[in-house]
C-alpha cells in the first residue's frame, strides 16, 4: 500500500486510478476516510432534520420517552436491556483479534466506559430527559444554533468531500 498525501490522492481520483482504493492517506486506508466522511455527512445533515422538527416536537418526544421510562414494570425491561448491552460489548472484545488491532484497547476501554454511563442513565431514566431537552435548547437559542449550523455545514461538506474521495 502506498501512503499518499492529500493532493496526490485527489490527483489519483481525478485520473480514475484504481490504485487509490488500495492506498492509504496519512496512515489510514481510503475506505476508512470514506466511512468517516459518510458519518460526518450524516450528522451534518441531521441538523436540517432537527431544524424542521423543531424544539416543541422534540420536547414532546422527550416527554413521551419519560412516560415510557417511568411506566410500571419498565425497571425490569431496562435491567434486561442494560445487561444485554453490557454482554454485547464484552462479547465484542474478541473483535480485537479479528480486526488485527485496528480497534485498540484504549478505544475498547473508552467504548465500555461510555456503555457504563449509558447503562447508568438507562437505570435512572435520565437519558429520556437529557437528549431531547439538550437538542431543543440548542434549537431555541439563536447564538448556539448559529454555531451548531456552522459546525454541521462544515461536517457535511468535509464528510461529503472524503466520501467522494473514497468512491
């Protein structure tokens, strides 16, 4: 595999060189640049969807989630969901061997830490409040909304750019 610079990769893309698919750019395969680009473009585009939905509907969705989270018998279902999440993450540890070290132990530890926080939030039912209310707050405040839109636009453009490069 050839490690390319940014401009070399674009020159190969414009020339239609099939060797670009097997090349790396700054140590990362072109395929992964494209995948990260797709993810960034997705999150950048979600701003438009959330803007259309609006803060009132998002808060209403949070209220419905809160009602479901505090329904009778919901604690048992959340316990099973949390146990399934933790079991699934620990079952993913053998993937470290299958990916030839692409996923580092640091990344797996970080993933497990996030999972523990999510599980704790599931047990407390706080996730149904924090996410919709946080998004609605961003949409209601013009200053933060402007920054969010700018960051989303940059994510959309950069993401599309790397997705196109990997195609």
